[in-house]
């Protein structure tokens, strides 16, 4: 009787096949539109100007390098102990 079940299922699928397709034309009324608010426009301008600016202010970096060149003395052991304490504090 499985053949009869297969025939019944195939008949269902054959009856559900589309008989034809219709061509749909979009009218200008159906066109999608996007409107950006004034805040959105200002945000875009700000984002663009930030993207165009430099990540590093070379003048400030050069000034700091000149000012502090050769004056910093760091004890490696003290630095390592502070760094380790901060790292352990993250997981406590």
C-alpha cells in the first residue's frame, strides 16, 4: 500500500504547482524611499570629519618626546609588580 501513499502525495504536489506566472510592474508609487532627519545629516557630517582626521596628533607627540627625552627612569621590577597586581585584580 506504500505505492498508493506515494501516488496520493504526488497528486497533492501536482495540484499545487502554479499554472503560470504573472509579470508585475512596479509603479512609481511603490518605490522605496529613504528620508534622513537633520540630526542624521549632522551625524553623517561629524562622522565623516572624524574619519578624515588623523588618529595621532604628531605635533603633540613630538612635543612630549622633546620634553621628556631621557628623563624617564623606570625600575623594571617595580613596573612588573604593579602590572602583575593589576592583572590579578582583573580576575579577583
